[in-house]
């Protein structure tokens, strides 16, 4: 109960104004290389393109990534969480721990992929995760929750 102007009323909790991420826009060094990585390694589908920009949109059916080509990729600065504002990494959920282990083995040794750490517990959450740097300079976390 709450009082407004001396009148008691029941306070209803507000529903969140948002309903999840529709898409995530990412600037990359080589839009074709990154789109190929998501397609070949993670089974994402190309769902759109803007060749003049250039941009390629990929999706796994749950989230869409809009991949934008950097204008000057040779001089583009990689993200550093200690000195830049912006996206540090993004996390993609996988079906279970077996899928996480399989993905770890699939990505290990792939040219352009740097596994930062292999699957391990995510704090006390009961989930497991791994982090890697993928082609295009993006940090991606995979989580089995």
C-alpha cells in the first residue's frame, strides 16, 4: 500500500519496459570473415545484407547480430575494457554442458580464434562458461546455464 495525496492505494509493480535483445550491432574488421565464422562454426544464418555499407545480418533464430564493416579496418583500434567505453563482450547461451565442451573442442585450434579460458564454473551460479576472441576482434562468452 502507498499513500498519494492522503489516499491509500495498492501499488502494482511495473513490468519491465523491454523484452530482451532484438539485435546487437557490432563493427568488425572484415564483415565477410566474421559472418563466415558465425555461419560455419555456430550455424547462424545470413538473414540480410546491406552491400553498400557493407553490413551482414546473421541470426541463430534467437538473436540477430548486425555485423558492420569498419571503414578503415587496418587502423581500427581493438576494444580495451580498461580504456574504452562500449561492449566488452557478449554471451551466447548453449544448450548444456556437453554442448559447451563440444564447442570448446570445435573452436580450439581454429585459425583466428583465441580461447581465453576453457569451460569452467561461472562463480557459484551452477553454470559453466568459456571465453574466446573470434575473427574480427570480438570477445564472445559461451554459457551453459
